[in-house]
C-alpha cells in the first residue's frame, strides 16, 4: 500500500513540473546473492505526477525495463569439422546486458513507436550494441541474434507484454522475476510513460545486485588472493574429507 | 535446497550435489577407483562449466585421497622413493597440462579438449576393461584360470640412469617412472582426474612394481600432483569452487563407506564389467555431444582469458 500513500502525498503537493512525471517505488533497491539465493522478485510501482488534467487522447502506457550491467560478450560459432562440432569463429559483441527484462502495459508495438524505441534503446535487440563487430565474418548480425536467443532460453532476457498494471492512468505496478543465475553489478530500472507511442517522461534508478557474506568472501578472495584461496581450498577439503572418514572409523569401532 | 556456487556462478540443488558425490563415492568404494573420471563428466551434465569442474575435481581428489594415503603410510605400503620420482614427472606434466589448458581456453577450444580427452580415455579404458572382464568370466567358467606370468626382463632394463627402489625391490632406470608421472600429470591438469586408472596398470605392467605397494604409492603421487594442479588452476583461472568441492566430498566419503560394504558381496569380475559398462555409457553420452548437430550452434563466453 506504500505506493498509494506516495500517490496521495504527491497529489497533495503542488509542485511545478512537466506535464506528466514518474514517481517511483521499489520493493527493494538491492538484491543480495547469498548461499541459498534462488532468484528474486522485484516489485516496481509508482505514480504519475501531473499538474494538468489527464489528457483525453490515447491512454497512458507504461514500460518498465530492468537491465543488468553491460558487458562485452564473446560469441562463438560451432561448425562440423572432421565429424565433430567445434568452435570455428567468434565475434565480440561490444556490450550486452547480462540480464534484460522489458515489461509493458500493452503489446509492445502499441506502446511505443520504432523511432522512440531506437532513441531510448528499449527493446531487447536495441539494448545490445555490436557496432565494432568484426565485419570480415559473414553474418555478424547472426552473432548478436545468438546472444539474444541464448539468453532468452536461459530466461535472462524477456519481454513481458501486458504485465504492467496501470490504474486510472495514474498508478502502475509490475513484478520482475530475476533468475538464480544472476551476474552481480549495478542493475538499472527504467520507467517510460508513453502516449501515442511517444515517450512523455522517463525515470531511471539503480538496483544493486551483490554477492554477500560467504559468497562475497570466497569470490573476492579467489580473485584477489588466489594463492591463499587455493591453499585454503586444499586445507578445507582435506580437513572435511579426513574428518568425515575419521568420524566413520569411530562409528564402526563403537 | 538450492545453493549458489560462488565461483561457478550457478545455482544448483545441494542434495543433487551430495547425491552425485555419494553415487560416485559408492562406485569408488566398490571398485577401488578414485572416481574423478566419472565425477567430472557428471558435473558437465548438470551444468557446471567444464573449466570449473576440472579444477574443483582436482581439489576434491586431494581431499578424498588424503585419508587413504595416511592409511597406506601406517601400513608401510608406500614406496616413497618411487613416489617422489613419479611426482617429479607429475609436476612437470601438470604444469605443461595447465599451460595447454589455458592456451586453449583463450582460443575457446578448452571445452572441446576436455570432452575429447574424456571420450578417448573413457572409450579406451572402458572398452579394454569390458573385454578383459568378459574374458575373465568366460575363462573362469571353463577352468580354474591360470595366473599370467609377469614378464621378467624387458626393454625397461636396458635404459640408463638406474636407481634402486628398496620398498618395491626394483633396480630400474628412472626414465619410465618419470614418463608415467608426466603423462598422469597432464591428465590431472586437463581432465581433473587423479589418473590412478592409468597409473596403476602402468606401475604393475610397465614398471613391474609389487601389487601391495602400487595403490599406496599411486595415491602418494596423486595427492601431490592434484594439489599442485589445484593451485595452478586457482591462481591462473580462478576456477576452484570450494563450496562445490566440499559438498561433493561429503557425499563422496559417505558413499565410499557404503560402496566398500557392497563391494564385499560381489564378485570381482562382475564388479569390473559393471564399471566398464558405466564408463562406456558416460563416454557415449559425451561423444553424442560432439557428434550430434547441436540445437544451438552459438555459445557465449567472457572476453578472452582474464
């Protein structure tokens, strides 16, 4: 009910602003990857702040995107050589989000025009950049498409049409599922308000996705002090293995 | 209960890992083998990246061999001098293996290398074991079966750099044991196995070591070489997942205890033929991966070797 409160507060406050603006709430602005992390659901909700009456033209539509950190991806292609399938060539896609979800309040082509999509990089294929992709390889576009296809099948990329609920052209909310296999980093949540396929307002905020506790400790130790991490791994494993078999010996002797 | 593995960066069911460890543990208890050559491919099947599977398995082998080595030291069934010679070879082999591994990782061919090695080795070992145990069963049905006489003199004795190995009662050149050590070290680095399934026959048939010291000495070699391999992978690839290793280990130790007990009630030939079949099945599944047209021709990876 917090978003209702926020909305009520907003209507009560007379602030000079653009015609329609987003005010946002998140159920959580950080995701902690713990040892028993099994995915997460983030509730994104908000209200539209406006000074003027609701326009009587097309209804207001809302697009919510959540994007993982942008990282270069090396895409490899297999081909049959000597009877077996091996990687033959690769293309570096400059920048692709590790996670990308788009939620809309209506079918995608009805909420936004192609030019606006191009400008704000909203749809999945626009969110991936491969300008520097090696052009000498035939079908470099196939490699960028492969990123989308592979990540869609891993449920890392998704378009969820009609999953944003818009109430009275003022309140909106949606829930974004994030899978268990998340890459840590700064995630970005973007909210676009559109009318007639044009973006009238947008808003951006960060969601912090981090390994915490033991996960954090082991991960950073393995990167920063790999030598000690290796020794520790050996020591822990030996202690565990020896301890377990010593326990069994005791059990058998008694 | 899902558990997020910090290095592999995948979320896996903890009981699945304990179960896998247990299953391979039962097999290793029954057959007296290390089990690394079964565990690593099984980890591929459940979605652990091959580079992490290989490095983590090396770590797990150190731990699961540790109590075995202690027991053999107590019984004085370790030829320490021979072990050290094998280890010298093993360290060279492991360093070379990791070098090849990292080079191919940068080329994007390491998964292929690991899988190919598995297909070849599992195919050869499984096939030979199957034929041999089938013959043994057929022979034992026909007659009492005569033990094959060990070859007395061979080319081994013609090589230079001879050394006396008192515990084994041998006076042979150090070249063959070093070569055996090197090949096992390469296997450890690339495949994440101890290499006992290669080393034990090599020690008996090529070096002519007495059977009673073979297991202890091979474990002594394996523990040093896999520990070295673990360190190399941990410092160059950052791919040792301690959480994964501990879960597999706990399952493995429990499984091994159960397996040893099951093994007592079964005939050696039957056990061997079972193990051979299992090895062939794993080999076949991996081979399918390489031979059949994959449903997705493209794969994603991080940029270059870090």
